[in-house]
C-alpha cells in the first residue's frame, strides 16, 4: 500500500469553485485514472455537473536525501 496526496479543483455550471484534498492509500491495481474517476464522481455527487480545473496526485511521503 502506498499513500498519495491529492488535490482536485472543480467549477460548477454556476461558476462556483470547489477544492478538495486528502490522502488516499493506493494498493493493488488502483491507478491514477481510478483515483481521478473516484474523486470526480464524488465532486459531481456533491456539486452537480462540474468541470475539472486542476488535479494533482503525488506520493505523500517526502523523499529523504542521503
């Protein structure tokens, strides 16, 4: 399992902008596209039809330098 931090910003048909972020544990066959689709579905459920303005998904762990 690997933890990833995400940020998604959407705009509704009425021009309102909403941003969500959090950490998701990605395991097995869970892909970046799966995460995007899941988040888009959740934002659509909450706000109706939306357009994605921004999406980022990065490993949550900060790399340590030697």
